[in-house]
C-alpha cells in the first residue's frame, strides 16, 4: 500500500512517461496481464490507457490489472492510469519516500 507522499512522488515521475499498453475492445486478458507484470518487473512504474471502444472504464481496468499483477494503482485520470510495483531485487526508482 502506497502512502500519499509516495503516490505524489510517483505521479510526478509518471507525468513524463508515455503509455506502453492499451486496453482495447478485447478487454483485460490473462496474456495481457502477464505482459504487464513483466513490464512492471523491469520498469516498476508504467502508464496505460483504455480505448473508448473497450467497454471498460480506466478505474475498472486499473483494478482488474492490479489485482492480477499485485501492483498498486497510483493514479487514474480520464482514460489513463498508472501502476507501480516495487522490484525488491533490482529497484529502478530511487529515492521513493519511506512508507509507514
């Protein structure tokens, strides 16, 4: 679980990121979630987007994917959302504020 300071820090970093995954009309699939889990392992922080024709809201997709991957939802704005999952062995994001 992320604290509000950690969320704010990660939102600032993610603001410069491009979206690397899109949820389309096929919705959230298991294969897609596996690819997202691999991207989270390598990057820790990723930005995703939900297309209009998908039938999913960004919040629904974020919750479904975070449930499958074990990631935290950092932010949901419009059709985009940001996920974070810490890689304990090889951390990518430095200076993350300490949690409680």
